[in-house]
């Protein structure tokens, strides 16, 4: 199958993006079709520098996702595969289980709906009363909860590095894509340094920049990435929490709310909240890129989100600028927490795909064009589900090779 011997091509498949989805895709291609030459272009100096390396490390069970959706199928399958992958390569992981806790009476119907959704997705779920919550988490308070046994934690940065090493692909770091030229014979990509690479098929896994790369390739993706920053704190007294504790999410939003996550290193992360980022890699309020911000503001969907969800957004902004307000959100689950218990931790930015009408794309969004596969929305649980997602993207890429 390899076209490497043909002087027109530097490789068979060019993958843009060295996060966990791009690297999983390269890993899956070389396993499904040995001998296929894959090159991964990553603009940073190493893998997983953005969404993959800046999340809370949770191996999600799939309980939240609509039965039959790609997210539900990929998360349930991906969680088991991620545990197996970590065990196979000696990477740190732990299957901890987690609690989802209702603290208000109006959350109880949503909690019961999650029980049903979990069972439909084939996930073991145990319903708990207040006394049983204390058996799992002595410091957590709630009216009711559910325990989800298949949730775990790992180090997704280490997973991405292992995928890069094991894929057999050539990974080129410091290779930011500046131009894409799609021709009848294949695709040529020019990097910011002026290097040109030619491949038969292009796979766009550029995450926070995936819509920009799609437009470089001449495709209108019909969406734009609107970046949301997730701000975290670290718990100064990690002994307050044994494992993972989540609130009952509001189904109107694609965010899970402020939660507590004991990571693989033993520290407890608290958060994130979700506020608009002023650039695609805007990990703080001071990081502003006027061109990127103008692009976000020019997209009609951004304003429709603001009009539709301004009240929710105002609460998130308040928690961003007020540590006391953030602490109050945490105290709903963990009353023993005080402001001094929270120390700022590195933030992350979520690449949220938004349609022109303001719809927040909820599921994975993969679109194809001639000789091209675009991954345009890879929301949580993308890291958990990266192995099955990678196989699906690889299958589509290999179909373009013929």
C-alpha cells in the first residue's frame, strides 16, 4: 500500500496534530495497515501540550452520554481499552470509581435519570443514600448519590507519549502548518518554517485549531472553535477526598460543573469552571490574541451562545474572579473546604465546536472531503475514548488511500 517509493510523496497519510486523537489515529493506521507511511505534524516541541496534557486525567465511564451516541459508545469501549493500554505499557492508572452527588432536591430527578442512562449504556451503577455516601467519602455531604465503578484516572500525557513511541509514525515537532494545497494527486502541506511535505491523504486532528486547518484545506467546516478556559485549583488538604466526586450536571450545558478529582499523583484537583478564553491557547485572562478573539466575535454562534446562556456564564465568570465564590461552589459537595485550602493550578482550554445558530456541538464531529478527514469536535471524553476514535479516523483515512 505504501506510496513512499513514489517520488511525489513523502508519506501516505499526513496527520496534523500531536494530541492524543492525532497520535491514536497514527497508532491505529500503522496497526491496521502495516507498511503505511504516516507523518504527524505537531506545532509544539512535544506531544500533548494542550487539551490532552491539561485535563484532569479522568478515565470516564460514559454514564452521561445519550445511549447510542458516538460519545456513549466510544467512552464505554474506550475506558476498558485505556485501562488495558496502560497496563500493557506499564503506565500509571487506577480504577477508582466515582460519586455523583445530588445536594439539592431539584437535582434528584436528574440523578435518577443518570442511573437509567448508565444502565442503558451497560455501566454498573449503585444508588446511595446519605449514610452510604459517607462510607465512600466521609467528608462529602448530599441528599443522594450514585457510585460509578468503572471510572478511573491515568496520565494522558504519558499515554500520548507512548502512542507516539509505539505508532511507528514519524513525529515532527515544531512543525506548525501554514498552508495546505489539495490537488488531484494528493495533499501538500507547508509548515511555518517553509518545509513542504506531500501525502496521499490528510487527517486534521488539530484540536483548538481544527476549523482553521479545515479552511486552509479549502473546506468550510460549518462550525467554529470557541475556546473555553477551565480553571482549576489544587486542594491543600488532599486527605479530605478519597477519590472522585462530581455534582449532578445540568443537561443544558456540555460542562460537568466543579468537581473533585484525586489524580494519579495523589493530589486533588478542584474544578474546572468554564469561562470564555481570549485566545485559543488562552490559559489566563492576560493571554489575548486579537486576531483569534476577533474571529470568535465575528462568528454569529458566539453571540447566540452569549444571549442564550448569559446567566450561566455570569456565574462562571464570578467564580473565575472570586476565589470565595469558587469555594462556595465546592462547599456544596465538601463543606469542610475553606478558601485557604485552594491553591491555583494550571488551567486548560476546551475546543468547543459551535454551529452558526449557536448550537454547542455535543458529540464527536468527523467530516470528510476529497483525500481528507477532519476531526472537528472531540469533546470530553475524547482522551478516554481516544483508542476507538483513532481506529474510526484511521478507517476513514485508509479508505481514501484506496
